[in-house]
């Protein structure tokens, strides 16, 4: 047994008072003369024995009453093993999960309000001298300060629902950062959450002997949810008055089938398309909506379904704009290549311009998304320098070697770009046996690469020469290990090399099915494609084509109840705007240059779908990998439990009752005996 205030025990000296009274209490006797005291002597002896017993019992009652009164003020307790080593002052961090899943209903109402009530109980269980941190998924700067008990209760009241969601490992790491300045205090952590499986990375946690970790789960009554997972365009090219196919993925996270679910598409607030789907339990379904753009410029779109009571993920916003044409310049060393012309002719999405080596307008280079150097017979110094400048600024160059040439000047140019060179021509029948789908050129050409894919056949090819500084990767490789299509980078740009001319005497590539998507992907690779949407609390930069050269690099973002200024990072023709998690509401926003309100773009922000899955961890899963206490009690019991853990089993009430009991015994002894 220990005492909260052991200094009060000095008051036990007060027990000397009844002892002194007992020892020095002299009673005056009155003399009465009797003629015969023979019988009185026996009565007197019997009365003295009873009187001594009575006085001893009264003395004992008084001593015990005073002793237990002193003990009550000293507050004795029996410490628990877990808290016997706690410091006198503690630093307490309380995480309140305020993500969207905490908007669900539990047995005590909305989970977030239940969590806030439990957080208040935790704070009240501690003394006024403790320091507190109240932290949420927002990870705001002010939440890194340790505050007083009164301020902690105030901060709890201010917690609101948020689109942010952080993993458990990041939360505990954030708590430890706040404890760095109070390392001398005992550190206690409380995590109040529904502990969804998607965000509770329990296997990333490690035990820390300096941190007392407590998990406080709050459970939802709702375990089902149907939501819009994502959407994408079937084709990256968006044209006016041409049908567009939009793919939409719907997920069902419940154990029940969902039937006759209507997926609706609105374009500029007008209904554009509807489709009805069925989605089995714990599965997903991809559906397709078709619509047509009849107006140029930015179009604001919204996908929606109806699914109650969880609604934050029932809408998906996106923006779409008809694509601008891709400018392609083909510099021919001889005649124009019919295979190249055939691919791009008749399609307004691609503007192909053929030019001979002697009639090149170098001013056009900066306007080209893609340049083809087709079988150059010679390579002048001027052309080499302009192509090098074009690649350095982020351009894309495809080199097709000539059928008859020493390639000397071309190899000199390639050496300057740290690329491989061309060696001797080899006549040999080979097959391409590997395609690199990890690189952007072939990344999304195939939905799934077949095991026995039919790749081009080669009849003759140029061997490659590796230079000292050569660096790059094979996009397509021959079955002898040499590259067929090679990719190299130089500064901000990219260089693609073929090891054969586009000639059917060298290979069947010009007639192969892979040739068309290969060329189209290259033509689109440097074309700015606006993203359909961004994700809140995940994407920090918005890509734009607005030119901030010579202007103040500040963007103006507004709409959806927001009006703010953001920094801009210019990258050649493209630029990025830093939103740095400042947008917290899903919807469509408008972006302009601060001083020029003519140039503008629209972008959409959506909530993360991490909180859409209703699967949570149970107590066994929570404590499987880390030592932590689980507290599932309601707020009132939780406060009492924490108080007991902090101070042990309190005995002062027992001492008060015993004090009153012995006072009562004393009174009874005086009255009845």
C-alpha cells in the first residue's frame, strides 16, 4: 500500500491526545460513611473492572478514529503493476479519428461524437498538471503542441469531420514527434478509431518501451457500402462530336448483393447518360457510359449513385476538354515514308508535316510534340545543334537509320546525346521476343500481354555500339539479346532509336499490328493531357500548360467555396501548381494566372476511397504484432478505469467509513455502558 500524500501521516501524532486524556483523567470521589462496607466492597470491585474495560474500548475507538481520519487525508492506494513505474507527471497524446468512416452510426450515436466523448473522459481522468496533445487526421501544425487540460478539452470540442486519412504508423510517429521536447515525462498514447483495415498498418508498428500505447475501438452498426471507385477514358483522344466511352468502376464492400443500381452522368449540370448495374457482394463491376461533346472548352462532369447512409463516395467529379492537335515533324533524308504518312493522314488529331533536310524551318521545333528523323543521309552541324536543343527542352525524337549510309555523322550526334551508336548491318532472320511494358511507350498498349505474343520479324538490322556514357533501355529486344527499339534520355527529353529502317526489306515492323499504337503513343507522349481528376490528401500538385514565363509565379484557385493563391513551379512548356493539401472539399475548381484572368483551366478533386471499405480489425488483430492495451468500455467506465490505472485502488473512502464507524462505537460505548 502507498499514499498519495504521505506527508499527512505526521498527523498520526494526534493519537497521543486520547492516550494522555486516558492516563491523566482523575475523577474526584465523594466520601460516604457506611456502617458496614462488607457488601459494597464486592460491588465496587466488580464496577471497577467494567469501568476499565469501557475506558480501554473508548480509548481504542478514539485512536482508530483519529488514525483512519489521518489515513483518509493521506489517500492510501494499492498500485497496479502496469502503473507502478509511472512518473509523477505525464505527457498524454490522444488521437481522434475524424475520417469519413467515423460519420457512421454506432450504438451510442455517430462514431465521431462517441470518440470525442471518450477523449474528454481520458483527459478528465488525468490531473491538472499533465500535458496533452489532441491530434486528428488533419495533422495541423497547432496539433503538435502540448497544451493544458483546459485547452485539451477545448481542442476536442473543435474536432470536425475531415477528408484526410492517415495510417496508424504515421499517427504514432506524429505523436512521438510531439513527445521529443518532453522526453523526461512518461509518454502515454491513446488511439480512438474504428481501425479500418485499409489504414491500420499494424504490421509496420514496432514496440517502444518509452510509450504506453492504448487502442480504443469504436464500432459501427453499418458494414455495407456501395461506391464509385474510379473512372477513365477508353481512348486518350477526346474529339468534338465523336462518341466518347467512359469506363466506370463500382465496388460493393458489403456481404450482400446490390441490384438495379443506377449510375448517372451529368455534364455541365445536364443529364448525359444513365446505366443500371448489378454488383455482387465483395466484388467490383466495370461499366461503360457513352456521351458526346458538342462544345469546345472545359466540360464539368459528375458521376453519381444512390447508396445510404454512407454518401461521401457516391459522387465522382471530373473535367474533360477536347484534345488539341499533336504537331509532328518528319525530317526526311530522302523520300517521304509511306507507312508514316498512312498512320497520320486523315486524322485531325495529328498534324504531320514532312520536310527535307535542306528545307527545315528551325522555328517550328518548339511547337512540335514529336520529331521524326527519317533515314538521314547526312547530318549538318546546324541540324544537330537544333535537335540537341529540342531534346534538352523536353522534346521527343525518333531516329530511323538509313538503309545505305556509313552513319558516321549520326553516330557522332548520338555520342553527344550519351546514346548508343549504329554498327555494321547484319543480314539474319530474327524475331523480337521481348517488349518492355514498364516504360511509357508500351505501358498501356496491352490490357494483358499474351504469353506467346507475336512480335515483329527482322530480316536484317544494325548492330549497336555502346559508348562509354551510353545509358538507356530496350523497348523491344531481339531474340539474340540486341535491342530492336531502344530508348535513351538526354536532359529533359527522350530519344527513341530503331535498329532497322521502316522498310519491308529489313523487317515487317511497318506492317505489324504493333506499329500503329507505337507511333500513335509517341505522337501523344508529349501532348499535355489534363487529368480527369485529382485526389484530396494525396495529390499536392496540379499540372497545367499555362505559361508563367516572365510573369509572377502565383496561381489563383477559386470555386466550391474556396478562394486562394498558390505557388507555381515552371517546367518548360508545362507547369505545376502547389496546392499542398489546402483543398479539403470534393468538387470542381478553377485555376487562373494571378495577373491574367483570360488563360484558365478547370480541375476536379475527389475524396480518397480508403474509407469506403467497411472492414475493421478486431482486438486480436490489433494486438497481434504490438504490445498495446485495448479499452472497449463506454466513456464513464473508461474514465474510472484510467483513474484506477493511474492511482491504483483508492482506499480513502474506506478510511472515512472506518473513521465514522469508530466514532459511532465510541458514542455507543458512552451511552450504553
